[in-house]
């Protein structure tokens, strides 16, 4: 370059022209891959470092970019230092952030130079070489604009005040020299996109989501830094975060005031109102922009949203009809509404209410696509009502969609007795009073037989209703009777099929009619017998008894299937004295549904009044221990003891290692152990162990065949990764089944996700 002032003017003119061209190309706003940095002007400071190759002996800095002293970055020679060796310099230096480069610099410079001192502007190459593009050798105190574009971009730009002579020569410092810069704009070439991540949150935790859900995100950029983050659902913005950046609006353009204006790392959370979106699957994405307008977006992630409750269950049906029944066992089924793109049915709420304020409260049965409730029971005979409404997997539900069916249970036989008639003569008709508090009388017959004849003869009988639907009267005409004694019987059924029969009148006397032969003379009554002497009072006794079996002891124990139980106790007088060699009666009555008879056993007390009896395996049972008493000792009875026996059930699975989408075959057997299987088979639940809570949750329900064997299949549809799933089979409680719920040994099925 020419050392003359005219040559310098031509260089400046060329630089200004190039700067104008670049401004037209880049425009007022930074385009992707470039951003501008304002330095020492417009109220901006200087993000540059100063250095003196002489160690501070020959030069000094002066910076006044934000203040009243005028904007400038200057390097001065130190007065009174004599000389400075050639090639020695001081410099202001701007360094581009990692991964970026300086593409252009423009600004204003001026200088005072003496005796070989020069001002040079240039770029530092990757190899560390300084390559000036502009040099001043003479004093010019008039600020002049300059501009230069680097091709390729350089990692740093320097403004040097230099002794421009060989290192074996020197420059005089008698006359002070200085260089100045201000209003510098650097254009940074940043072509590296930032990093963008969705780091978690409710919305991305899987499953169906509703209401307000939060999502967390982060970004990283080592160059210009992270300027903003935008979260979108289906391409529409749901959140925008502007991060704090050091910038200024200059001539309609946002310019950085530092070489890296924004933070390298940024993160945040956003709460999204999912009610703004339709039910179904949607695409979530988060994008990060740096200060150079480079954009990076995460891969789109599917999120499932559902904010609307299911419609009501359709065609709710009580199996077996809605009439009265004798068995406390109710099963209901329904058809689930079409959920379309929304979440599947995740379970059903149910509630049973009834007379006397009975209310189960709201209960929940959790199972995907649940469409039945099995083995619902009521606490006592009466008319109850079952309500059902649905909940989807997102948790939406509405009590306004409830539907219901009546549950009518009556296992109490009706009461019946012949009406008390005048004792003289044969009545014209026979009447029997019937009462049933629940299902009500349904039908009945009156029969008779001669006392010495076994066969009953049925009479035409009609049922007459009364004002109370629970009461009625059976009426039959009296047959033509020959002289003799006749016994009458009435049989009646209620609306649930419960039956009752009696030969008694309402006053407890036998319903018999004696048709007399011709009258005979009355006989004189016999003299009354002498009264018997009152028996002597017997001494009071005390009876203690308890159970021992399984892992427990007390008035009630639960034992495994096939395990024995022991009954032990002690018989004493009221004062605590032991009663030895006394017989204690132990009666074991199996629960309803057992096939075996009751066992009546005698145990004899020992010297201290103690006794013990081991009772072998069997179903659940009630044990009554009593002392019948003997001469001088009063009887004593212990409240019943309860033995609950767990159902015996086994489970097999094949295969025990499979992939998502495949089905496992499950089979097993429920052991009968002296019990009759329910007519529809024994109900069995296949359960899995939930790792988060440690609780066993149902997977499916099945019933056994008449031999107690069951078979089922389950397909694993939603397993990702590798999962070890613990399964067991549980025989549930139901009537009439004389066992409490019992489970098989757990087994493990390993599922490999896709």
C-alpha cells in the first residue's frame, strides 16, 4: 500500500464502498450465519483486550467507550521512555467465539505518528499470523471510516501501534504517537447451529395427558450463544423464551455489544394448556436460535392429549336378568363408546346404594377397555342399585354419564303359618298367612293327609294379595273328611325362589283337624301330680379357646391351602380352678359350598384343664367349642372361631421370553379341596406386580372349566426397552366358594421391546 496520504485516501474510499455493498447484501437484520457486534460507540463498550509486547514499558492504553470523554480506543507511546525497539507494538484485539470467525470489520480510525511508528489494522490467521489490510504511516487526526472483508473469515482482528523497523533498529519516542478507533462494527461468521433438547416434563412422560402439562427444554451454542427458544405443537407456537443477550438497536439493526452476546447454555420450563388441542396424538417440538439466526430443532415427538370424558356405557345389562335372586352374585356387562382418536377406556367407576343408607362409596376398577364387573355383592337382602360410569386412560370422567341397574337379592325364605281357627268343628276353608319382606309371596299350595297315611293330597290353592305387597294369604277349600285325625301342610315360594313349609298354626300348634265320631260322655280329669323338687344350682364354668395355624393365632386365622389348624384352650371354674378329665365338644362346620359334613369331636381336658385338637386340611370353616356341663357344673360356650383357608391355585406361562406384540399363553388349575366349583367355573384374576408401588394389579380375568383348569392369553402391546414382568394367578372370593382369595407362586415373563 502507498505510504502517501493520497494513497491512504484511495484505500479509504475503496473500503467505504465495500462496506456499503456488504450492508446492502446483509440487510438491516442479521441473516442466518452472521451477526454484527457494535464496539466503542452508540453507548456500547469494547469487548477487546489490550497488550504491550514490551511488557508495558513503552506503551499505554486509553479506553473511553461509554462516558463523557468521547468514544475511543487508543494506544499511546509512553513519554520520556526514549526509544522503542523495532517490531515492538501495542495492540487492541477482538477474538471471535469458538467455532466462528470475523468476516468483516468497519469503523472509524485516526492517529498521530512519528519517527517510524505506524498504525496497522489486520486479521490474525488460523496459523497465528498477523496480516494487515490497512496501514497509516503519517499523522491524520481527522476520524475517517474504513471497512474490510476477510475471505476466509479470521479468528481475530487487531489494531496495532507499531515501531515499523527491523528488530535491530529503534523508533524515537520523544514526540508522542498514538492510534485511535471508534464506532467499530464486526460481522461474525457463525455457521454452526445450536443444540436443542427436550429434557423432560409431564407432557413427555408417556401416556395420555390432559389439562395443564409442563415440558422442560434446554439449548447450547458455543458461538454467538442461545438467543431464544420456541416450543411448538403441530407447528403452532405454544411458548417463546427470549434469553438475556447483550445487544443494542442501532440503525434499525439489533447488534451485539459483546463478541458472544448470549449465554452458551439456556434452559427453562413451559406449562402448556392441552385443552387448546383436539383429543388425539400431536407433534411436539422445541427449536433454539442463536444470535446469528441459526436454528436447530429437536425431532418431533408424539404426545397424546385427551381432555374429554367418555360417553356413558351402552347397553348396561345385568346377567341373569333384573329380577329377584337367591344368590348374592351380580355380574354386569356393557359396550364401551367409540373413543375415536382419544384415549382408550381405562376403567370404570361403580357405586352400590341401598336401603338403610347403605353406600359403598365410589369404587374404581382399573383395566384397559373394561366392559364388565363381576361378582358384585350386596350386604343383606333387599333392593339395591348399581351405578356405572367410565374413565379413560387420560383420567377424564363425568358423573353425568352414569347408568345403572337394580340389584335385587333375597335369600330369606318367606314366613308362613296357618291361621288360627275356632277349635270347634271343621272350618269351611283353610287359610295360611304368608309374609316376605323382599321378593314377596309368589305361589303356594296347601296339602293334607290322614294321620296314619304317608301320602299328601294337594288341594286347589289360590294366593290372595293384600294391601302390603309383602303379605298375602293362601286359601283352599276344606275337603270332605271322614271321621279321623288329619294333618295339613302349607308350602310357599317367594319371588326369588326361596321356599318354606310348615304344618303349624300361627300360635305354634299343629294344624290338625279331628273329625269326631258321635259324642261320648266326658271323663273326670285325673288328680294333678305332685310338683317336682327344684334342681340344685350348678357351679359356673369358664371356657377359653383359640386357633393356631399358618403364621397366626387367635380367634380368627388365615392358613394356606392344605394346611392343618389346631384348636387349644382351657376349662376352669369361675374362680380359676382347673377342671380336669372333662369332655369339651368341638364342632367344625365347613363354609357354604363345601361338600364335606360337619365334624363333631370330643376333647378331654388334662390335669390343668387344658385341651388341644388338631384338625386336618379342608376348606374355610367355623369352629364352635362348648362344654355341655355335668353334675354340679354349668355348661359354657365359646364364641365361634373362624378359620379362613386360602384358595390353592397354580400358574404356568409359555413362552417366558417374548417380544412386544407377542402373546403369552397362561394356564393353571384351581384345587377344589372338598368344594364344589361354581356353576360358571371359578373366577381367576391374572395379576402383575407394579414396580412403582409394589402392588399387584389385574391384567385379565378368566374362569375355570368344571375340572378347575383355566387357559388364557395376553398380548404385550406397550412395552418398550426390556422388561421383567412378575405374574401370578389369584382365585378370587365368590359365593358359594368356601375359600378366601389365594394366589399362585409368582413367575417372571421377560419382554423385549421393539
